[in-house]
C-alpha cells in the first residue's frame, strides 16, 4: 500500500525578529508546513532561521510564491499596512494575519478576502524558547469562517485561545505594557541602583523576590499580594529610602508616586 503524499501548507513569515523566530521554531515541528521567511535584507537572524530550522529565505519580494497559503506578518506595527498593500498587489489569495497588539484588523483588510489577528501575550527573545501551550493567544478575523480557521490554527500553539476585537486588544496591550514593560523598567532601576550603591552582582539576590511576587498573583489579587512600607504606612522607612534617593531624582519621584498609588490601592480608591 502506497503512502499518501502530505500536501504541505505554504507559510510565509514576514520579518526575522523575535516573534518570527518563535513562530518558525514552533511551526517547524509540524511536517504539514512549508516555511519561507522574508526579510528586506539578509540579516544574521535570517541566516540563523535558515540554518536552525531549514526554512527557505528570500530578500526579494518579487520571489514570493503567489500560491502561499498563509502570510504571517511579524513586522513592526508601522510596516504592517505597507505589507498588506504588497500582498494585495501580488494578487495572492492566501490567508493574511498580523501579530500586533495595537494595530486594528482593518489595517490588513484589503490584503486578502481572509484576514486575521494572532496576538500572543508574551515577551519574546530571539533564540530563547517559550512554553507555547501556556501563552494566551488573542484572535480576531474577517468573518466566521476565517475565525474558525484562526481558532484551529492558534490551538496548534496554545491551550488558551480567546476571541478579542481590535479595541479590546489595544486595551489588553496597554495592560500588558504596564504589567510587563513598566515592571521590567523598575527591575532595571533596581539593578542600576544596586550596582552603584552596593557593587556588581547584587541584583541577582532580588530575583527570588521578583519570582515569588509574580507567582503570588496566581492565587491572590495583586492588591492582596502587595507588601512593603507603603502598605504598612511605615513613614520612617519611606523617609530613609527617600534620603538614599537624593542622588537619583527621577527614581525618587517614581518612589513617591508609586508609594501614593499603593496607599490608595489599599484603601480601594485608586484612580487609574
């Protein structure tokens, strides 16, 4: 008995950055996908994607296969509309999706009859794996049939797939920036302060605290998980801290503002 030949789904990943690496990495596990990566220039990242995952690479848009089944736009937000236009001009009929948390679905609506958004809520670093099943993915699509495809496709990555419109996704993205990027900025500030005031390598002693604080929010609300001098109303300690921050005026202002926010949150009357 002869085996049936697997008809592969042709995927074009546009971009060779952090998220592109993770998309290509994951899809490469499935034999059903034929992966090509496009980037305007032959970057080291593009070469690594070719070497590590045996993906085809191209730098000339005119060489894009018109029979591509799925266009995965993994570029900067500002570049998404221009690639939608390029896909439209190429007269390709494949499904087109972007991965942005802030760009509305309508930005690619002219690219194809079938369009969607595939927004994974996670921080990605080139070459560093993530546990895809634990990454929530938020989807949106041009119609019910396209949404059905998006759900099925997203479930190849994650155990948590949620429908979300463009307006809601933008709000979620803002919440993610506050929770993730702003928190990381504070880690950086703590790292800088420790380096200057204590010496190199002291930040590593804060990592168990950071991990424990994040883990606590799995079981209790962030407000209930909060500890520290602002929660206790410990003005003496706060005064000592502010004295130490005299050489760091920007951080001193942030310390005061966040302490006030924590106090208001504990009283239940914090204003966003």
